[in-house]
């Protein structure tokens, strides 16, 4: 099967941060604080507050300040 990626893309070396995330992903009890989906389940008391806020119509963004 033909590789759909160009030779240039295939030859790019992983970044230092990518290597770091790969190492950390193998560590027991490490919590990822990177961008994206968390690697732990959100506790119920936090979910309940989120649901409560949605029910009250609090669906707007906060100030960036």
C-alpha cells in the first residue's frame, strides 16, 4: 500500500515536546496538562456544577481578563 504522506513529511523528526509527551504517557500516575482531552474522568461534583450552570442558562464565554 502506498504511503499517503509526502517524503518531506515522513522525514520530519519529532519535536522535543512530542518526545516529552511520549515519555510522560508511559509514566504511572502522571497527569497530562497538555491541550486536548484530559486523561482522567471529571469528578461528579464538577460535572454536577456544569449541568447546573447549563440549566441556569450560563452558556456564555467568560472575560479574557
